[in-house]
């Protein structure tokens, strides 16, 4: 049902899944935090498509099996999910950390992917050993992370206003993000050379004021994918879907309509 939350089992792993809307299926892989069911961009997109947003193991209310702790594990989990869904093809969209996973999935196989949308993804290394392509969100002052992540820091989540349950979910998300992405920090050394394998029609969306991974990083990312289109969203940082939901939804639906 539109707007419902449910659990599905993929290869023996139970996942919490948020569903919203009806129409063309869009599998949405969350970023550093899981997608809030209250997020305005969900309702905007749900007017045109069906959103299927799983919480990765260890995130949200999805339990993480023992020894399930690598990007390889997540990639193969979502390959299995795409094969399990009752659709010949879907649009795969990933936000930030989820954009990295979506790129890995598309490199491995595109036979279930009609379109690929990467939103401020991490996942590749562009500079030298001493260059910091991706801001270290774990070891940078939280006030600086907030300033880098949001064009308007006032739009950032207010943790003081969260319920205890919401704070627990956020803590689980952050712990799991560190587990999957710590070493090497937020990238796969092999991914860059294989991005050209992606055959799905691809849109790379970027907040024009993203300080976690800059638009220049995004442009270089897009150039590594054959035929990928690169667009920026004005007045947005690392979370354009949250900071500019209307512009974000217009860019997504415009691409899918094209």
C-alpha cells in the first residue's frame, strides 16, 4: 500500500522497507542516515513513481547479520533484491553513501536497471594519497561538518528535537556507516576503473554548495560513466533531496520523463 512500511527477506536477511506512491518502481538506497518517512521529497516523488527504500543491514530497524560488514556484502544484497522484486527493470537511485552502493551494483550488473540516479555519491578516490577528496565526517568538528554539509545549516536535523527512538536510529546509522566505510575511508580503490562498465542511462545530481564532496568531484565522477548527465541543484549542500526537495523532485522526474 502507498506509504506503508514493511519487512522483506532477501537471501535470508530481513530488511525494513519504506514504500511510497505508485507507478514506475524506484529503488532508493539511503545515505549516511536512513530516509525519514516524513521527508517532503518522498511525497513529491510519490506523485509520479513508486519509491521502495530499504534500510541496509545495521541501519534503521534492519538487523545486521554476523560477519556482514563490507561494501561487497551490501552490493550483493542489493543485486539479490533487484532480482527478487517483481519488476523486469527498475530505476536505482542512491544518496551519498547509498550512491556509492548504487554505483557498485550498476558496475556488477545493469540487467535489472533501467535508469541510474546518483545523488552526491562517495565511493571513488580522485586525488593523491595526501589529498582529502571526501570530508572525514567522523573526525571533523560537528559544527564544521554541519557547515560543509548544508547550504543553509538551519535546515540540518535538530537532534535536540528528536525522540529517543529517532536518536537511537541515528546512532545505529552512524555506527554502521563507520563499519562499512571506515577503511579505506568512503571509497573502493577498484571502483573508479570499472565505472565505464555502467550501461544504464545515468543522471548524477549534486548540491552546488556541497562541502562533503564538492561539485568538481561530482563532475569527475560523472565523466567516468559513459553518457552520464551531470546536473547541480542550486542552494543545496550534500543533501539536496532534503534541502531543496522541489528542485530535487523536478530534476528526477524530468530525467525519468526524458
